[in-house]
C-alpha cells in the first residue's frame, strides 16, 4: 500500500476494486484512501477523506457510493461522508446524531444503513440510528437493550440484524435481534462465551460461525455455531490458536479463512466436517488488518500491525 495503516476499513466496490480508507499511520491518523486493482496488482491513491479517522465503518450503498461513519481523530466523531467511485471524490453528508467509534454499520435490504452501539469517548452506548441514502438524513430509532462496542452485526436473509457480544465494562455474551420492519430490538439467547473483537460469518447452511476474540483477561480460541432457527449457540471445535482482532473470510468453496490476530498462522474451517486445518503462514504476523474477497475468489490481506506498522499486502 502507499501508506502503512492499521485499524482502517477496506471494502469491495462494484467495479471489483478494493477501497482502503483511514486508520492509524506511522505518525498520525490518516485521511488518505487508496484503491487496489486486481487486474494490475497495484495500489493507487484516490481522493482523501474530509476528516482523518481510524476505527471507522465503510459501507457500499445500493447506489454504489461508500458511506463512512464515525471513528476517531483524537476526538470521537459523528461526521459521515460519501465516496463516489466514479469521480474519486468525497463529499460530506449529514452528521450522525451521536458521535461513536467501535460501532457497526449494516446495509439493510431496503438500502438504509443501521448504525448501532459504539463508544462515545466516555462510555459504551446503546443508541442506534438509520441513514437514508435518498434523503441523506439520519433518524434515531429505539436503543439496543444493551450498550456495547466492539461487537458484530450480521444482516440476515429476512432483513433482520443480529448483534453478538462486545464490550460493556467487561466482555459480554448478550445477543439481540433488530427487526427492520418494526424497528424493535429483541434480546435472544446468549452465546456461551462472552467475547469482543471476534468475528461472525454466515455459512452456506445459514448458521453463524463465531470465532475467537477476547474476554476481560484472555485471548480466545473458542468457536460457536449460532442456529437462527432455534436462537441458540453451540460450542464446536476450537481454533488451533487463540486470536482477537483477526479476520474471517468466506471462500468460494464455502470454507472460512481465519487470518491474523497477532499471528502469521492461518486456519481454514470446513463446515461439512466441523474441523479446523492449519494452512500456510502469512508473510508477517498481523492484527487490526483487513481481509477482502476479490472477484476471482482470492483474499487480499492488507495493513495492520506486526509489532510495526505494515504497508504490506498479500493474497491467499
């Protein structure tokens, strides 16, 4: 990459390129953005964001633009901005009602974006709001049942959003479901192990694979399968290595690739057997990086920290 960065965001655009934005640089928080082009294998700078920020969310809207929300530049931000891939230009859109970092942003089936939870600089928050790309307006909706940051949010096939885990004065095991029709939050059965900085992936069979993370004292190697039909989570075979701040990528063959968490060791989950397999190492150990699935099925791992800030990227 042109800039070493960690705790940035990376997202696949409609044209197949990967947009990497923001994050912590070698001496400052970044406003820079760059594009990875699979056809050339190169990174190219694109327009810089209006606000430097790290620990942001980046969401591709149905119109192809990218919505970036919140984050920190030393202060917790409520600013949001839009990237237009056709021009490479960022424009300001309406501010969120609440400043937040370590939150989630989920594109709903109707094209609106649900932003939930996070940290406001003082405490974890339960507030949630909806962004309407048509009006560029934010609307406060009902709060989550539990304030949290560093959780996961997964959009389900029925349009609901499932929130799992996170941190609220300790790691939490709480799970809640957002109904996009009624805009109501409902608590459901807890996961077995409280965790934050974990991953949640939707498998081909519709179950959710929850991996790693950490609790108040330890990095975790525990793994659970969440069954949407019963609303229950079951502990399954553990990762070979405990890891937080890692990534999980669904491959074209349905397997799940786990990278990072401070490690170069990578692992594959096979849902047909329930087994984990250790595979070849990355070139460097890294965490707080990104992993993006490309149009040809390869996975692009970029940035993060290996003890030093990384500008390297590699393909699996």
